[in-house]
C-alpha cells in the first residue's frame, strides 16, 4: 500500500538511457509523444518522481557527456560544466581563488552525500527559490549556455530563473554550462545562509560581491535567496552602495533596502516576518565580510 507522498518507493515504470554524446541526448529528448527528462544527480528529480509530482516516460542521464563536465578558468572568467557536482565546485582551485561566495554557497549545501551527487546544472534547472548556488552566481553576473536541436543560446541567469520550479528552458533543451565573468581586481565576495538545520535548504540566503577602490565601493552586486519567487538581485540596494564610502552606517542603510525590496512568504521553514528580519541581518554581514575580503589584496 502506498500513498502519493510515500518517498521511499518509486512506483511508476520508466525507461532509462545514458547517451555519451550531446546529439544523441538531444535526439532522445526531442522524441515526440513521450515525456523524456534529463537527469544528473537525481537529488531533486527522484524525490519528485517518488512523490509522483513528475512522471517521466524516460530518464535521459547526461552524466557521460563530456561537454557537460569540467571547470575551466580563462581570461574571460570561469566556465562550469552543468554536470559538475557541488562537491567538485567547492574544491575547485579557480573557484576558491576568485569566486569565494560561490564556494561558500557550495559548502553550505546540505550534507556530503548530497554534495557528491547534486550538480550545479540540476540546482539551477530545478529552479527552487532556495537553490543555494543561485544568489552566489547572480552576484558574479552568471549566464547559462543552453543547447537544443534548434541551436545554442546563452541567457543571463536572472532571465533563466522565471519562478518557483520554472525556468526559461524550452522543450528538449539541455543546460550545458554556467559562465561567470572574471572579477575585477579589488573584488571581495561572501555568501551566508540560514537554515533550520545544516542539512536543510535555506530559510534565507544572501550573497554579495563588491569591488573596493580605497575607502569606496566602486561596484557591487547583492542577491538574496528564498525570499522571492526566484533568487533575486536587489538593484536599489546596489545603486545605493555604488560609489559610496563604506562604513557601518552605509551597510545598515543598504541592508534596510534589502529588507524592504524582497518578497518573502510564510511556509514550513519560516514566516515572512522572520525572513525579512533575517535578510536584513545576513545582507549586512555579507556586505561587511565582502568589504573586508576586498581589502585583502587578492580577488576573492
Ligand atoms: C536531502 C536533500 C538536501 C538538499 N539540500 C539542498 C541544499 O542545501 N541546497 C540546495 O540548493 N539544494 C538542496 N537540495 C536540492 C538538490 O540537491 C539540488 O537542487 C541539486 O543541486 C539538484 O541537482 P541534481 O543534479 O541532483 O539535479 P536532478 O535531480 O538530476 O535534476 C533536477 C532538475 O533539473 C533538470 N535537469 C538536470 N540537469 C539538466 C540539464 N543539464 N539541462 C536541463 N535540465 C536539467 C531535471 O530534469 C530536473 O527537473 C537537497 C535535496 C535533498 C534530497
């Protein structure tokens, strides 16, 4: 006997294929009259299938496709294959050297068994408002590379994330990689997450990346997670900070704008009032940490 919320067993039957090339995977996904679905780590999809929220006809496992693997740093910035696991990204030297907020977001990710299975592509394509990598990627102006049989396109991450569980992915399209610009000299960044317990998804998260020029903030990005339908940049707060001398008073002013501009809801994890208060606090802490790191003389 099972119920629709029994997460221990997988009831509906489905096919499984594991192509080793992108064209074959795209052909599998393009088959008409079937609900074929990509899978990477399965840490979101298998839970949804067990709860019968998704019932794909065939799982197309993308893990053997070379183009979805690897992390590479160039003059332009970082390229991360969609099948890169959260654990691999947390340990990647290029990420540790230049994208500290992203590494902190990966290290805040649940437990090691989840980190070794979960991927950056799955985290973004699942489009949870609480996805940990999303705010950290937004502050580095990330873009995603998408491929289908119709061709290839690149979208800024903020356009890719449309709503809870909703992305700009078209039918039959695969996310191949995530691209980040190279941070300017004098950049510091930080990510902070609040969750009920370490293994849980966030009640609220904040990421900041800023460029320090002496005692002023030359440029900045501020993004929040789990407090709006998608991870969001708070552009009014960024505009308030850019060009200003950084001190505790300015940090407080900026954090107050963050608290005003988010759109939190009440759910099982937290009330909207809690989320607003917590967001103000973590935005301020992330700002101060990013500022301090920006003064350490290396891009982080
Ligand atoms: C116990 C537990 C704890 C968790 N803790 C956290 C946490 O702390 N922070 C957090 O952010 N998340 C957490 N999650 C959620 C989940 O682990 C992440 O969202 C993870 O990154 C999903 O990646 P995946 O590779 O497992 O995705 P999958 O489950 O394989 O796929 C997710 C979705 O993306 C689609 N998809 C996958 N790859 C592609 C692609 N290349 N192109 C197009 N579509 C694709 C799939 O069809 C599916 O709809 C947790 C989940 C569990 C079960």
